[in-house]
């Protein structure tokens, strides 16, 4: 009976469908699962090889450059199969420049890690050689392969080790040789690398054993370890650690922040009691340098100069506050956001370039809220986009930062009829607008306003076959997305759209869903249809998606593989792409490496480039001196001309020039209590906003900010030009309750002071008395509000590129758990709630419909109680 049961389990594992998981942009993991084997994708009967078959430019390309390929004289692909390697997990890491790869094939069954094989390739995977280590490795299938984000030659393989601890196989020369580091602890989770390239050998790791016996007592041991010599030696920093991070950019290089449980709560008890952590700062990475900088902490995170912490309120039991520090935790301030009530959560979506994007949920768990942007200190916030989509289950926000264009973000907004539409900002949230409609693209309903609607994380988790938006810093202005042209987001199969100017204009590139990649620093786009689980054709474009050509890289149908990923090297510079997959019959991992340098042979020269000026369509005015200005800077890039059949080459460096601009209204965002209507640059007072001007304790005194509705966007470097009216009153009032001396000084511009000393003193006394009365009423009102509500928060970091953020996908601002968004809330949905059951049934019906007919009934997304989908 046991033999039959084991046989059944093995048959389930052998069901060949493949799930692709990426742990970082330069480390990819493929895994075979049986659960998806019954899903079939509908076949698309029409293969679109170019946007318009009558386009003369596309025909010229085909006649002049593709004849040898079409005739079969030139072969672009090279196949490599890992023979006799039918393990179910594969991880690959880019371990060098221009095509060096390290591949680990491993397997875990019934909790046991099986022996692993390590291979290396010098040519993007066209050929592999096995790497022999001093012992048979047993590499974990998840988080078993890490690459140093600062040095492509440094790879770390995590071996299961023995009962005393793990061991690391480390190479600092791209896999030519490895040394072994025996650890005194079992490494769990991810290795955290230092954010500074000059300290690339500084590593953090943790041992998350739940329980152990110490002197007869059961203890919770979550220990934090640090290494300052590239993993050769490790020392414990502290134990009972919840979350940890390297310090900020201006900290001492060895600085570490960590939340520690002072009560040393057992993990079993932690499920029944509320754990309050202390936030500690270790100035030299050792336990002896520990300083407690904040108590009653729930969780914390940081990016750039901002250090955030969610803490329990000391005045009202159960309430929570969000604290911000910009000086390493020496002083903390409470985030000031308008219309905050206790039944909402916060979510920090981005903290780059001295600006914070903060989502605040609407009352009633509606699945949407308001998107705010912060001032330069991250304390004062202004409304950026209302009705912002963010369902309160999982990390499903569509908020996306376009890496190829400074200041451009894309997200989703709920319409008045509960449908969802896509919105874009070109100036870091100062103004938002619908995405422009692509030229010559029909609309589902021409009687309604039609725009490009983009599918993001929300759609993908709802079962829509799509890839998330794709952009890269090495390809300025280019973004690939899946979407529809309609008045709201649709549930039918999307098409691929492309922009080459950062989102100002769009064009349809391909029909139906595809996996896509950017190569040759934007000079080459590649895509493979997602409608076929075993594709044989790849599509490519050398003119920013204007013309697409087909290349059949699998001639024999018996060689077809179940595709797990379409990959390029991490910086998107190479001309080579790899189609990775698993052969359904031979049960072997296989890669087809396609080298487009064989068909795009010529290197570009100066005459092949043209000047491109981003953001020239941003300004509402037509003044020449501000055209193309964003945040006070005007940039120019050189890009390949569309008709030049040539390549940038791997070592190509983008040519750019930058000049400063004069200030206009668009260099200012709306201040606290003000907002910008859609497609307007004028800040208007919120009509129902009755709160007083901001009163916040900073630097030991209270400042009162009086505004006319504008404040300069953080990071904007414009000079002269528009300057909004306003004043700042420095009240010099000590924040402590026992302050007795009050001094008032008003700072104004272009005004002279006059009057006698007596009148001045009388005015000061009157103002002070009024302020005391007003502040007393305000504090009493605020206390009552806090007594009524429990403030809840959820926040995470937008980590699209770990090369920039230096934190991989398994590390958020709050948790080191893969894909987890910090959710500090008491009203989480239960797994068996009606909403969740409804969402599950929708996903199942969507999958089933994929095999029925190409004429699917058109539906629109609606957000009703978070997860409803209404026809």
C-alpha cells in the first residue's frame, strides 16, 4: 500500500507544467508543478509578424536584411539540453559580463534536499560545462543561489549543510573556483547585501529556527549574523530579531537597523499576544554598539534618507502611529496626512528621489483610497490621485515606476461606476491623466471616452494572461505593456502596446498576450506568444516596435518545450536571448539561445543616431525655454534611427546632455489641503477641508505653515520664474508641555516692521492666548478621535530593480518573506469569506474559458467589495 501511495505522489510530480519564479532580476528560478497541468491556453490562429503588412518600411527590412534568415542560410538558435537532469527545480544567475551564466539544478522532496549539479556557460547558455566542487552540494531550491548586486563575479550557493549549520560555496571570479564557508547556523531566507558598492563584501543573514532547547528551556532563536569579509566569517549581531536592514547611505558602512523582541516571546505565544519590538541601531555591526532608538515598534523600513516605523500609540491603547526620521532615528515625527481615520491603512509605494508616494485606504475596506505625495522631509503630504486602486488583500497594487523615464508612473484608478481605468503621471504625481489612445486603434465602445487601459499586478492575479509593464534604464523612453483601448479595463485577452517616448504616445505592437524582453539597450525588442504553451516562433523588432518579424527557432515539433521564461542578461545590453523550458517527454531542462547579432551584424556609427528629447509634450505652455523640462532639468538622449539596421553593442553607453530650467507652476505640487483637478496645473482648495494649517513639532519648536496651495516638488532644481505666494511663521514654541517662555517671530518677504514695542508685546500676548485656546480644543478633539479608532497601516517598497534598491524581491520594508506586503491590520479577510470564494470562482471560470472560443464576451473590471468582478 505504501508503495502504491509513493507511486501516486511521484506521478503527480511528473505532471509537466512549469511555474516560473524570479528571486531577483539577475537570479531566476524555474520549478515544475503538477497543479497547472490541466490548464490549456486557447490557440491564436493568426500570427502577427508586423503591424501593417503594407508598411513599406517593414518590407524593405525583410528584403534587405532577412533574406538569408528566411532562406535558411543563417541559423540564429543554438539548443542545449541538460541530459539526465530531470530534477524539478532550476536556478540560474548571471555571473559575469556579456553572457556568463551559472546554473544550478536541484530538487527537494519530502523536506529533504537532494544532491545538486552546478553548470557554467560562457556564451549565454549555448553550451555548458559542469562545475566540480570539493564535495557534492545540496543546494536549496529557493534562495539557494544569490548574486552580489555590485559584482557580477560573486555568486553564493547555500548548501543545506548538517545538523550544526549550513555551508556556503562562494566564488568571486564568476565560477572559475569556489571556496567553502562553514556556518555555525542554518541560513534561512535571503542574503542581504550592503547598499554601497564600495562595501560589497558586507553581508547579512539570519537563522530563523522556531525553537531550540537551552539549559532545558525551549527558546525562540531568530538570530541575525553579519559578515564583513564576503562570507568567510560570521558573527552574531543579536537574537530575537524580527526585521533587519543595512543603514542608510549617510550612515557608517557597518550600521545595521533591526527590530528586536525585548520580552523574548516564544513563537507559539506570539500568535496569542501582541509583540512590541524595540528598534535598535548597531553602529559597527556588533552587539556592543547597540542603541535603542524607538520603542513599541510594530515594524519598520527605510529607503534613501527616510526611516519609517509603525508604533503603538502611548496615549491610546491599541492605536498605532507612523513615525518618520531623516536623521538615523535621533528624532521622530508623525506623518501628517489629511482626513485620516482609524479604519484605514497606509502603504508606502515608492520613496525614491526624496519623495514619498503614500496610499491611504478609504473607509470601509473599499479596495481603493487616495494616493499622496510627501514634502522633502516625508512628513507633510498632499493629495496626488483620488480613488486609487489598492485592494486590501495581498500585494496587488498596479502602481509602477517607469524605469526608462524620470518622473513617470502608471497606476489604476476606480471610476464612479466602479470600473477601473489606467492613469499616468509625467511629473512624479503632480498631475495625473488617462493614458493616450494609440493611433488607429479601435475602441470597444466609441460612444465613451477611450484610452489605453494597462494590465498590471491586479489583472494578473485575477487570472488575465498578461505580463507586467517592462522598462529598463538602458533603454530611455521604451515601455512594453499589455492592455486594451476602452473606457475601462477589460477581462478579455489583451494585446501588446509599446511607447518609445515614455508614455506620451502608444502604438499597438502585437495581437494577443506575449512574454517580452528588451535587448541591445532598446535597439532590439523580442516577444513570444503566451497563447501557445509550447511555442516554436519568436518575434523581434529593431525599430522600437514599428515592424515585427518572425523567426522559427524550433523546426522539429518534437523539440518543442514547455516554456518557463524568456530571458536576457540583467542590464538588457546583449543581442542574445534565451528561451528556457522543460521538455515534456524527455523530462530535461532545455534552453534555446537565439543570437540576433547574426542577423543584425553592423555596429551603429554616429550617423545612425538621432537626438531624442523626453518630456517635450509635458508642458501645457509653449515657451521654448521650458519645453522638455521636468523637475527643473531638461535632458537629451541619442537613440538609433528607426530605419538604421544596426546594433548598439554590449558596451554601448547612452549619450545624454542635461541643462537646468526656469520655474513654472508645474515645478510645484499642491500643498496640504489643496488638489489639482485632472489635466490642470492650478491647485485648488479642497472644498470640504476644514482642518487648520499644519502644526508639527520639528527641531524642538513648532512651525505653522501658511500656504497659497503650492510647494516646490522635492528634488526639483529649477531657478527663477514662477514663485507662489506664501509665508512661514516661526513660532519658536517649545513642544514640551512644561515650556514657559513663548516668543513669536513672523518671517515675511518684502514687508517692513513698524509700531511701538508696547503694541508689539500686546499683539504677541493676544496671539499666544488665542493659540493656547485653539491648541487645547484641537488636542482634546484629536484625543477623542484616537479613542474611537485604531489606526492601522500597511506599507511596502516598490522594488522593481534590485540593482538600484539593493533589496531583492524577498525583502520589503517590513518583512524578509518572499512576496509579502506588510499588513498591520485587524480586519484581514478570512480565506473562506464570500469575497475570496467569489474571486476563486472567477479565476476558475476564466481559465476554463480560455479553451472555448476566441469570441469571448467583453467584460469590464469593477472593484466592488475588493474582489468582485461584474459583467
